[in-house]
C-alpha cells in the first residue's frame, strides 16, 4: 500500500474527555469502562475542534506477494478542510501535498510529479469525507475493540459500513488517559497493511494556507490523472 487515502483518519487527536478518565485504582467504586462506540464518539467530538495540526510520523508498510516491508519517516501537516502535506525525509525524500483541489506526489530522485484531483464527495472514501469535516466515525463505521491495546491504550477497529476501494478496515490505537492517537493502520483482506505511528503533536497552531501550496519543479516529468468526476 502506498500513501493511502485513509490518512485523514489520523486527525483523531484528543485530550481527556470526562467520560473517559482512566480507571480508578481504588477497589470501590470501579468506573465502568466506556464502550468502543463511546470512545469513537469522544474522538469525533475532539476532532470537531481540531482546525489543524503537525506531527512527526513513522510509516511502516507491507504488501505485495512477497510481503515486502518498508519503513519511512517524516513530518505531516494537516488543515481542515481537505489540506495536508506529508514530507517524507528518510530513507529518501518525497512530498505528498493536497491543497484541497489537487493532490501532488513529488519524488525528487525520479524528478517526477503525479497530479490528480481531490475526489468528489460521491467518489470519496469515508476517511476523505472525515478529513473534509463531512464524515462521522460512529455513523460511517462499525466500531469495536480489537487486539493491539494495552493497560494504557484503546485499540479500535473501524469497519466501514459501505465497501471502500482503498482499504477493508482501519485500526486506531489511542492513549486511554488523553485519547491522543498513537498509531493508525489501514488493512486489506489480501494481507496489505500500512501503519503510521505519530509523536510530537502540535494542534491548532494556525497553519498558513501557503504551507499546502506546491510548485512543480522546473524540468520535472509531470503525469496528470484526468478528473473523471467532471
């Protein structure tokens, strides 16, 4: 799996919600653990208040018949609605930018730029709609707890209620106390998996629109994907 369109789901940033405090160590009383849909609803509420954010990321991907594994890292910037920039720095630089209208993928080593339109609402995945502020976790996904959690994290499996072309399900791991996202995984039934691990979050920093502008380098080989929705 390459840079998937499921990336918008990483916007699930959160600080502690009163209904989701960590379990008390006292024997009595024991607060009830929230259900998976309740955790998702709290994430959705917090997401609604996030206008923009930056974070460091490590991207682990595995796919193909040989199950080839790859690890990359860099910095991501996201601004609603629909703007994001992924600067991959290791092992090789590349840039993925969405300005809200078009998506650019630039690979300097190949001097190549791929340009494609942002999908329209009727063709966008639920994750893309979520980024645009038009999706809803509890409405668009069946949410359950899954393996991968721990004593200090929740692991949620998000099964889309309608089939998605880019992934079969998502998994999000969040801190139990703060609800800050630890990782996001997109999986395919054939075995492909793409996981992002996040750190050093800074939210609502007032990112300028110019951070999401992309100027095609002179002499680059440009491939334009036609906008089939227009």
